[in-house]
C-alpha cells in the first residue's frame, strides 16, 4: 500500500490493510475512484469501509477466493454491532456502494470469481431464448425487452423455481393467481404492461409448439377507457418558469437546460433524449435524427433555441470523453452517457426548484404541452402527429379535447331534466 493510500485512511484503520489479501488492492482502488471523478472525501470514506471489510475478513479467516456478495451481506449485518474501532462508517448505503465497487474491481483484476447467477439454469436458458425472440423477431428496444423479461422471470421463478420448465403444466388459474399477487397495488397501466409481457411470452411459447391460447385468455383485462382523460400539460408561463430554473453558468445546469429544451421544443420522449448522439445532428441543414419506437428513425427540424442550448453545452459544459453520446453523466462514475433517469431527474428537480411539482408529472408532461400548444395554434392533427411521430392518427386524436374554448362553442346544451 502506497503512502498516499495510507494518508487517506483514518488513524484507527491504517493498519487494517496490513497482512491482508486486500493490501495490494488499496492503491488500485484509490486510482479507480479518482479516475471515475469521485470527490476526495468520498474516496476517503470508501477506502475506510474497504479497510474495515479487510480487517473483518481477516479476523474471521475469510479468504479472498470466497469473497462475494454473500460475504458483503454478512459484513453489512455486522455493522450495527461493530466494535472494531470507535469511529467506523456504519451507514449501510455508503458501505454497500464502496464494497460493490471493490467487488467489480477485484473481478476485473481476476482475483475473485465472477458473480454466479442466482436463478436456476433452466430459467436462465429460457430467458435467454425469450430475449432473443424479443430483439430479433419482435424488434423491441432494450428498455422494453428488459421490462418484459423482468415480468416473465418473476412468473417463471414462481412456477418453475424447483424444476424444469413445462408450460403444459401451467393452468389458467395459475396465471390468474400470479397476476393478482404480483400486480397487487399497481396502477392500471402497469397492470396492463405486466399482462402484455406474459402475452408476449405465451406467443413465444406458441411458436415452439405449446398450446397457450387458454393461458393468454386467462390474463385479466384491465379497464382503461381510451380517450377518457385529458392529457396533463403545463401553461406557457409555467414552462417559462421551468426554463428559468437552471443555473446555466454550471456544466450540469447547461446540460439540464439543453435536455429540457429538447423536451419542450421537440416533444421528445425521455428515452429518445437519452439516446441522442453527436452524429445525429446535421448543423448545416438544421435537422436532428431521432431514434423512435420500433427502431424507427425520424428527422426533425432543430429549433433555434434548442440548438443554441446544445451548442452552449457542447462548448462549455460537456466533459471531455470519447463517447459519442450527446448528454453525459456529470457525477461519478464519469465518462458514462446520461441515462433516462438522468433526463427525468434533470426536469423533475427543476420543477421542484420553481414550485411546479404539482403540475409536473414526468418528462411526458412537456410532450403533452407541445401538443396542446400546437392544437391551440390551430395546427392540423396530421401535422401534430408528424411532430410527435405517432404511427397512427388515432394516437393524436386525444389532443383534440384540450382546446376547451373551441369545444365549448360546438357542445350541445345538456337537456333539462324532464318532470
């Protein structure tokens, strides 16, 4: 262990690495965290947790060859009763984060075994085949595949955790019981999505020769009346307040402002913003290429306000990286593209800062806002459908309901009650 690593450790834990199998890992651990952009205080705290873990393993004669997630869980249970030192990091979240990075580093170095899957081999194989079907046959996006796999995996684990998969042994009542228990307390759209996942799996099994029509029919239908509600958007002054809620002098503020402009001006979905690449922009023509649902690629004109915000971020806010993703993470681990969760949080935190959280229902609110603005401007529904990239005009008709003044002029008076 180098002198730098020793200085980062608290006095009480400086000797915990001595004569342990993790002693040679301290330096590489510190370098790894520094390269990922972690703050100095965070590195000190994480290194202290690793030293505590090394001391605990040595005291219990736990060799490095058997260290895994189970060992970490045992250590976490030790923390509330720990008397190793007067001051030890006992906050489970921080210690767990420090040791998760340690395990990943040790596996990269080949010092411990790779993580073993917890699911039975039969279910792992089945999920692999189902994932191939979703991607290669259905052409679904990775996010959609991940959600469907998660639902189907839960069904298979409940029904076939102890043996091989036999769809012929599944009864319609089994499907009903699973859906009732698994989706208890869920919203109607979430229940419908879970049902769609199972239907997709049963179609996959039907292609293998299984009879699954009765199983698909047993999936409960969830009442969700089409066009029953109004899209929830924001008023123009609320959008203006939202756009003023960013610190555009900081790199993160520049990024989050550019993200919000893409949502406000282009009506993009959150995952479409997260998928934007540097190569998607044709600055000479003033257009941007959007990767939409179903592997569709659409080209939209780039509004001037959005373009200026993106250029400002590229010149003065985006970290230096080899990634071609437009928006990047600004918190450790650095060098990674921004995820859909970064996009959602960027707008959500801004709405909270300007007291608009009661009017903001996620990034899709800004998509609805753009559609409502176009409707009020008397834009034809076909053009609105083109901007929002709807496959069917039926998906756009719900926005015909948001122009309440126009509807009030054609609405018939309610008939008086007959006496």
